[in-house]
C-alpha cells in the first residue's frame, strides 16, 4: 500500500467523478505525502460536494492516532487541498475537493502567479485533456452546469416564465457571497496566453463562499457587489455559468471562449455542446431587423454566428443561448428563446448531484 497510496487515492477520487489517469496520480504526488494521502482516503467519496464529516464519522484504523489525523486534516485544509467547514452539528468537518468544487480551482483562485501555481497549471492542463473533460462533465444525462442568458437579452415575456433563469434571482436567493479569480484565465496567464477579460469574476455562495473567505482563496463581498460583478461581466461579453439547479446554487463563473474550459471547448469544437453543458436557450435572428452589422459575429463566445447574404445566421448545434450577442445588437434583431422541449432543471443542488451519481453509476 505504501508504494501505490497515491494511485489508491486517485481511484478513491474517481468515485466522486474525477476520471482516474496517471495525470491525476501525478497531481496527488505533488501535493500529498504518503501519510497525508492515507488520511485523505478516509474521507468519504460523497454524492454531494461540500458535505463535510467529522473525525468521529471517519473510518480510521485503530493503530492510527486520532490527534495525528486531526492535525493532518487541518494541515491539508490550510494548504487548500481539502474542503473544511462546520457540519450540521456545528462541529469541525472536512470533505474531499471534487471536480469544480476545489479541484483544481483551489490552486488558482487567489490569482497569484507563483512557481507552484505554474507547476500545477502544467499538471492540470496535462490531466484535463479532452477525454478527461468529457468523462468528468459529459457522461451524464443530467449535466452539472448550465448557462444563464444575460438578463438584458431576454424579452419580458420570457423573463416571466421561470425566475431561476435569471442571474438576479440566483443572487437574491443566496445569503453569503465571495469572489475569486477565474482559475481558467489565471492558468492561461501563467502559460502566457492571457486574454483581456476581467479576472476577479468567479462568484461563490453560502457554504462555498464561507470556505473561500476562511481559507483566503477569495474575498467577502455584498450582494450588491456581486450584482455589479455580474453586470460588468456581461458588458465584457462573458457568459454566465452556474450549477444546473433551480435552487441552492453554489457558484457562478463568468466565462470566455478564450480560456475557460467549458466555453473554450465548445468554441474550438472539441466536445459537442450538449455533451458538455446544459443549454436551455437558443438564439433566433429576425431577418427583417438584422442589418448584418457584424456586432454579434465579433462577440459570440463560441463562434456560432456567420454572415450570409448580409444577415447573421446562427449555428444552432453550437449556440449556447448566452445572450451576449443580443446585448450588443443595436437593432433588436436577436431573440433568445427557450429551446424546444427543454429538460426539467433539477430542483436544487443536492438533487442535482444525486441524479448525477445515479446516472453515472458511482
């Protein structure tokens, strides 16, 4: 066991949805000692991210000192390698980082450009190739994440249908807020491929916000500040990306096609849109109003618009319904509408991840 403990930990993490590869083992070897890997393996591979357990709820061998386990867990939490929070019984608890919930984002949320961050960038990019990304996020009927259209892109009658399809409603239902740097764009900058989009636009809510603030991974902000960040992100042409749940959303990223793992994969046609993300909206062009001005062509984050015979045409196989183009259209020629027969959105965060676990057979 001593010789392959990191491989065993990688296989344990695979039960949370992180595909097992040698690349994952390499990341773990870089960050966990043998003893730390042993302790991390005692944390359960839970159905739902951000569900901490106390030491008393962990299964550990009789010959391992409880004090040592407690100190190791605290050390791992302080180094941002595991999630830590109060449990429902208000005791100190810990959980494994899961894909999108600390792994690999905790290496980059601070935005610091260090030798360690660069090393982790190279290891993470090697691990999250197209195959791993598709396995981690594209293998389920229920997708972990969805896009929400820019608020101003939706006509009032569409806005009134379902309030969870509005970012202001997501922010109004959250109680606590933190902002961090976009881990994708931080990595791109470390690899000298930075784009001009804003960096500090990664929003976290409630338990996830508490964690980032406690660990110094992000800073505490108000609801008003969160709304300002979302507004500025939309003005910069960024795409709103949230958990694929109607309620209890834990985070909102504001993504670009230049650097971000989800929009970028779609823009470069690396993974089909509907295999990667939940997309509930689509763009329609009004031929009587479109002037072919190219404003939407230039800003489309997934390059889904072409100009044909003086009119903008959308590739509906790749459009993500983000509404960024509608905001830029001065002639009201763009409509963002619900796709035909949209799938029902899971009611809340817990239900979402239980459905994913059931469908993935973990």
